[in-house]
C-alpha cells in the first residue's frame, strides 16, 4: 500500500503543474506572449550572427542611411549599424531586467515574509525602514549609484541599483499577503502541532506565496525594462561604448526628423518586449493564482 | 485629529532626515565633482580646483563627515542648501524651476485623473462587453510602454502633423517662445507648447487611473450593500452610482491626494524630451554635473512632496470613510 | 389561522421556475422547476441545504440575479409576470411591493452612509414627495418598531457603530418602510447568535403583523421555520421535494430527504437517547446531475425506478393535522405510496445503529484521570483605536477567572454568544504557555513549568485542535498525505511508520486510504472535517479541543461527523473540550457544559441537568432562544427574549455582568438590584437557594466543590 501511495502522490504532483500549464495555454494572448518572448530571447542571443557588423563598428561609408540589405535596420548618424545595436541593446535590457527582477523578488520575499512572520517589534521597525526607503525616489538613488561606473561595468551597476532600490514596493505587498496567510487556520494548526517556524515558512507560507512571487517576478520585468530604458534614455544608465535600447532611443531622438528609423525600431522592439511579458504575467496570474477570478474549480 | 497629524509629521521628519542623510553619503561616495575640472582642457591648476571644490563643500579630500556636518549646519541655520560645482546656489536653482514644473504637470495630472477615472468607471460598468475589452487592451498596451518611448512617439507624431499642416501647430521644446505683450497670443503660444507634453503625460497617467479605478469599482459592485440598495428599489445603475461608486472612490481619492504634491517635482522624462526647464530636468542635470548638493536638495524636495502626499492621502481617507478615525 | 387564510387571495405565484448559470465547470442547474402560490399574510418557509436553490429562487423573484443567469418559467405578481419586466420596471416594485432581507447584516449596509441616509433612500425612492420632516418621523417610527432604542439619535450613526443584530433590524426597517405585500427573508438569522436570532424572529413577526405582508422565509434550519412558517417547501438539488403545511412536514414527513433532515438533527430539548442517523453521502453536484431522482444516491429507499427518471411533485392525502383548507401535501418521490401505506418513519427508512460502548463506561468520573485542569484563567486584550493610529483605548477581559476541568473520556462544552470568551479559552489552553493569570495543568503538569523542548513536545502531542472550517484549516496546496504526515513528522517517525499510520487514520475516520493523494478541494465539507479530525488524532492525543467542529457543515452531514466524534471517544477514550453555539449539538455530544457570558462562567454542570433545569437567568434565556424543530412545542413554549446586545467588552462593570440584560433583575426590589449592581456573583453550588450564598466566604469552598455538581453565578437563583 505504501508503494502505491508514493506512486499516486507523485503522479498527482505533476498533475498540478499540468493544470497550471493547461489554464495558461487556454489564453491565446498568454501563449502569444510566451512565443514572442522566446523569439526575442533567441534573437538577442543569436541575432548578432546574422550580420557581419558589430555594434561598436562605425561604417563611415554610410552615415545615417535607411534600412537596406547590408544594414538591415539602417545606420545611425555616426555610422553605427542599427541592427547590431538593437540586438546588443535588447540583450542588455533583457539581462538587466530578468536579473534585477529575480533578485529583487528574492530580497523582497525574505524581507517581507520575515518581518510579517515574526510580528511585533521586528515588523514595526521593518515597516519603518520600508517607508523610509520610499521617501526618496528610487530613480534618483539608482542614478547616483551608476554615476561613477564606466562604460563596461555600467550595466552591472545598473542591475545592482535597480535591484537594491527596486524591492521595496514588493516587500510591502508580500508583507500584507503574509499577514493574512499567517492568520490562516492551517498555519495556526501547524504551530499548534509544534512544527518549527522555519518549517512553517517553507511548507505553508512560501508555497502559498509562490504564485505571487512568480507573477511579480514576471511583471517586475516590465517595470524594470521601463526603468532601465528611462535611465539610459536620460543618460543616467548605460553609457557608450555599451548600448541598450534606451541609449539608442536617446540617439534617435535628436535625428527624429531625418532618420526616424533610429527611433522607431528600438521603440517597437521595446513595446513588443514589454507587451509580451505583460501578457505572460496576466496569463500566469489567471493560471496559478488560486484567488484569481477565472481559477474555477481544480478537479 | 491634530494630535494625530502632529505625531505623523514628527515621524515623517525623522524619516526624512534619515533618508536625506543616506542620500548625502551615497551621493558623496559615488559622485566625483573633481572629474568636472580634471577633464577640462587646459586643466586648471590643482590649487584652484581644490579651492573651487572647497568653496562648494564638495572636496573629496575633506573627510565626508566634516563635509556632512558643515552642510547640515548650513541647511539648519541658514537654510543654505549649498552650491553646485560651478558655484551657483542650489536653493535658487530649485525655486526658479518649481514654477515650470507646476505649469507643466498640473494640467496633465488633472486630465489624467478626470479621464482615467471616467474610463475606469465606464468600463467597470460594462465589464466583459466589447467597450471594456477594447479600452482595457488599449490601456494595458499604453501601460507597458516606457514613458520615454511614449514621449518620443508623441513628438514624432506631432512633427508629422506639423509637416502635413505646413506650419508649426505644435512646439516640441520649451514652454514659451512668444516675446510680445499680448496676453491672448501669449496664452495661445503657451498652449501650443503645453499640449504635447501634456498629451504624453496624460496618456501614461490616465491608463493608471483607469485600470485601478476599474478594479476598485468591480470589487465594490459585487458587495452585498449594492444588492440591498437594489432591493430598496434602485435600478442597477442607480445602485452602482450612489453606493458602489462612492466607496470605490475612496482609494482613488487617496492616490489623487498622493499625486498632488508630485506636481512640484515635475516629470523627468517629459521635461527632458521637451526641453522644459523644470525640476525633473534639473535632476538629470545635477547628476550629469556631479552636483552632490543639488542632488541631495532634489532628493529632499521630492521626499517632502512624497510625505506631504502621504499625509494628504491619510487625511482624505479619514474624511471620506467614516470607519477611519484619526484620533 | 386556516380560516384567515381562506379569505385571502394569492399575491405571488411562481410557476415552474428554472434558473441556469454558466460556469467554467459547465452549466449549473441552480433551480429546476419550482412552483408555489403565496397567499397574503401567510408565511412560506423554504428549507434546504447549500446548493438547494432556495436563495436563487428568492433572487429570481426580486429580479436580482446576475446577468449570466438564464431564467425560465413564470413569476406572477398581481397578474403580471415579473420575469418579463426590465430592471427599471422591477425597481418600481422592489422595496415598495416586494422587499427583501439578506443573510449577512454586516455587509448589507453601505458603510459610508448614515443609517438615516439609508432609511431616507428606502422611503424617498418610492415617495419622492415626502418632506424631510416626514422622512425623519417615519424613519424614527420604523426604527422604533424594529426595536432600536434612541432611534432619533441613531439616525446619524454609521453602520459600523451597530452590532450585527442591530444592523439586521435596520435592514428589516428598510424592508417594511413602504408596507410591502411580500417580504423575502433569506437566512436572516444565520449569521447571528441564538439570542439575537430570537429577537430578530420576534421583530419579523411584528413587522409582518404591522404590514400584513406575506413572508417567504428561507433557511437551512428546520428549527427556525417551525415557529414562524405556515407552509414549508423542502428543496433538494434545485427542486422542491416536499410541500406541505408546517404541522404536516414535521409530524408526517414523506420524502426520505425531509425525514433525514428532521431525524439527523439532535434536539436541544431532549436528552440524548440514541445515536444520530446521518444521511449518507454528500449534497448533489448541480453541474452533472444524475439521470433520475437527484436524491437517489443518498436515499436508503432508492429503487430502480428512482434512477430512471425524475419524480414529479404529486399531491397525496392529508395525513394528520390540518383541514381541507390547509396546503395540500405534495411530494416528489416514487416510493411515497409505500412510505404512506406502511406509515414509515425516519427510523424505518434510515435504520438504527448502535453506539460503541465507551471504554470508560464503567469507571466513575472521580476515578478517571484528570486530563485538563484550568484554574482562574484570565486573558486580557488591549483594544486599540481603529484606523491608522493604534492607540490603546482600554483593556478587555476576554476570559475572566475561568476554572474548569476535564477527565478522560468525557466531553466538556463551552457555550455562549460570540464575544463570550469561549474560543479564547480554547486558544489559551492550546498555547501551552503560562497564562496571564491562573494556571493550566495538563495531565497534572503545569504548562508554565520549565521543561525541556522534548518534554514540551510530549505535551504538545497530547493536546490537539480541530478548527471550525476545514476549508481553511487544511493547506490547499498539500495533498492529504502530506497534511496527515505533518504532525507525524514532528514526532520524528520514519517514512514507513508514517505510511502505516496514515492508512490507519484514514480508515479510522471512515475515508478510503487510497484517497490520500488527493487535495483538500476534491473532498466535500464533511470529508474535509474528517481529515482534520484524522490529523488531530494522528499523534494519539488524550485531549482534543474542538472549535465549532460542525457549524460550517451542511445539516445532513453534521450527524455523520458528530457520530464519528462520539465513536472515536468511545473507542479511544480521548477527551473533548468543545466550543459551540449550537446548543442542540452541545446537548448531544457533551457530558458536561459550562455557560459563558462576557468572559465569565455563569453556570456549569452536567449537560442534562443544566439543559433541563437551568438556574442562571442567562442560561434560561439562552435555552429558550434555541428553536426546536417541532411546531407544536414551539407554539406552546414560553420564550424569554433578552434585550439588546452584549455590552461592549471595554465597559467596566462593577457587579454582575449580565445585569444590564437580565430579565430577573427587572423583577427584583431596589435593594436586591443594588446587590447585582455592586457585587460580582461568584460561582457557587447550584440550587443553594439561601441568601447566604452571596457571601464571599462561600466562594472559598468552591474549588473543592465545583467538580462534583453544578455551579451557578447568580445572587438570586432562589428568587426565580
């Protein structure tokens, strides 16, 4: 009997994720988002091989030419190949966004769940610190942090900056959710049974927050892309010789009339990226979140 | 009520002090005003560089604690927020730019709220109908577009219109260019400058209000008391208008209150794209010029605005919701 | 009554009403053909469990169903079909001719408007010409009618200033504001305490008398309708299964489901004499309905014909009470003929089971081991002001000087209204930490004593807890196997031992061991509570604390869980400390009972003694408020209805906490009243009767005496 139980149990576990997948797949927009995102990642990784231009190369023979068979996306005023630059910039934006989003969700989870679970003074002080960190706009703090970084390590500092000032809001949300979960009867039941606090957090709190964490990580990508673009656009983020979609936009802004493609192409890529991630996030929310309206009955 | 507000303000002052101090040390550690001079060609003599830096109290050869104490003394005793590396006064720079931000952001904020909340209510009442689906898709689309892209797209579009029209209907830089005395022409000129940045900010702001107001109202529409109101003899629409809407506006009013203080701090991206000399652009400039004192002053000013907004939000909530008492 | 009815015509007529909803799982057939005529001035009770379609029926009449509902049939009101009316047309009837009262008074009023504004809206919507003065006068009149004191001042109060019972009165006042012809009350007392329920039922009777309206009273509780309804429709799975006058239904039920509902409920007014007989299975799923009679799967009488097609409502002859004018007795059951011919009763249909004898049956109470001994337990909470600022407003004595003891194999129940401190007492015991004041001893060990982690863990194993709502006490993300393994892992059992133990546990609580790989939401409510009980039993506890273990369950399922608890106790000798507001359940399960009021125990003793001969005026009132599923009894019994609500727990009360609501207090002389106002009564041996019982000296002898017999905390029990 024991064996049989073990077996059925493991079958059931996969069943749960199949269920999530099925609910996710039921949304055409979510599937489209996922496909687009995968294509973008593939393109950012291997797209550079499709051209012999490097993003740093300048083609003085063709300054500011429109898209053609040699320069697929045309060139900038200075002769940079826009295709190579966009591929490189997209890669930068994706790396920064995913790294920073995952890291800040992690910090937020540890901090938010921690202060909520231990209650009392820990929670009070923890909340005060969160409020305090929200007083000064995080854009400003990130900009200060990235200020002294050079061109090559700039993206790393930007990731660090976006991470250490980007988790605050989510930590507040997670604390609020943990506050309601810690009052649930099954958490109290576990306490009554003498289960250790750490086990309670791992077995009951984190899995029940899991959906929120996954969804926020994904949607966090959208806001991080936005923040990264904004900073780079303002000249406060990624700097030459490195490139990101934001810096290309900045470059394109000055030649908006004469070379509109320099602006339009990175802008389109950015919008496609953000929109596809948002679609995935919405789909995940409906698929995983047990409290979502379309969750229905899991049977 | 007053005691509550006083206690709140006291707490906020402590919070603000810690946050500004943190910003000061962060800025001092990561910003290098010396490089402004070092990169000049010809490079000025070391002595004069040090003299200039000392004069602005941003010399990295002075221990940061000493600089901090000196800076703090200046702020507390003389309300002197220090000097930029080019020896100009930070305080004056902020005051002179506040007006531009105010002119720019106020209209966009008002429009965002009015348009966003109206559409939010409109779509919530028509949940799952085509109007809701279409408007929601558009809102989500605009919502994910980075503000820089949005602003640049508006500029792009406006230039196209100007080209087609053959005259300058829209200006894409600054807030004023008319030099004459005629108020009517002056105002028209102001509007021609204002319209594009306002559109780009309103688009972004309105979708935020739309999406949240829709959620708030949908939550309230299913509340039991709406059913009670209908059982009294109100039609569905009356019950929603008189009961659900009233409740759903409480959190919206809070975020409106919160955003009021934000009109002074400006809109960084918009001001940069449209070359408007407001506080948002000043922030970019200070960082670009390694202006430590300017950056800290901006941080302090934004901090005050944020906290004033938070306090306003609390007061508004207590005012609108009888369940909350500030005593 | 019958003669009265004859002179009145039908005001509302429902004909073959059907309601479907689309859901992700498929079409939900919420109502599948209900018909009835409602006559002026009469009361129709619609009884059914959750999912029976009773509430949907009422919402269909009001035209308040969601737009995704598909409605068929006719609802005739004064010759017009309500189903053909638009929302705007219906709004002219709603609140004026047809009014409704909802289940949850706490959420039924708009939080941001005052009571006066909401009353005003009810009046002005249908009488736009009313002047402000008229509105005000009428509002005060209505609020006074429904028993709200100081109505004039209360008009400016907001809903959150009112208790649940008071809010329900406001809702009733709004419902009768325009003298409606029909009032629909959808579980109007379910969310309320039993004493408040009695008040509200009283108000409803008054309201009906004042307006002459017909009343549709919807409930899951047959006891409640017994006293108020003229006719009753029993619904199951969206269909009416039996329709008759109230006397008929209770004295001669025909449909096995009706019998089951009546038989499965313990009676508060009778000592436990037999084991409960549960209706097997769980309520029918409304999405995938079976081919034949929807009750067939749970019915002991089910034959082949029952599974072939659905039986229709058919008239059968009068059986007992009533006359020609009474509601014809109609039943939807193929086997009705046999049941009638053989005069079958609940026992014949469902059979009888014997209880398992208790392993402690032969051991006198005094010789059993003391499992729990609580002495002078006190727990306070500091109350902070609402909103953002958490300022300390006062101290609430949630539990005040409570002493009780439990011995092996017995069940002690704590009863009282919400806010009486019964659940807090349970949690204090479960905390296994030194209480603020007093002491808690488990198996002779003081929980405040210093012990090693190991020893404390051992103590933990001996006490377990079962929560009210199994929906929330089982982690939805864990399969049953992991849920049951949790306490065993704490013990450090090996994988093999855990496997074996889980198999045993599943069988012990009557579930199939091969279901352990399922998740909680794949079980019905009753099954989930069985799992929660299995989890509590996993570590072989000697004491289980039960917090309202059946109140979240459907009536037809409760009996099964109660039987399980009883069997487990008899088999394993485990003791229960048990909190419930349902006094019928208490009487059935408990051997001893303690009645709590505002943190104090006011009366305690053997359950039959306390229920049959209550001495404290509060106990008397509480028991008299419990509805009994017997219309004869209900009509004759004397009812004590308490005034008002529990006083605010922050209020400082010098003397007897109950004095403000005490019916006895009102009859006392001024001098006697002063004693109540100034001296807190102590718990003394019951029926002491002498005035000397008041003296403080008497209290000292308590600790030795209170185990033996009943105790009462009232100065004047002899007066009553």
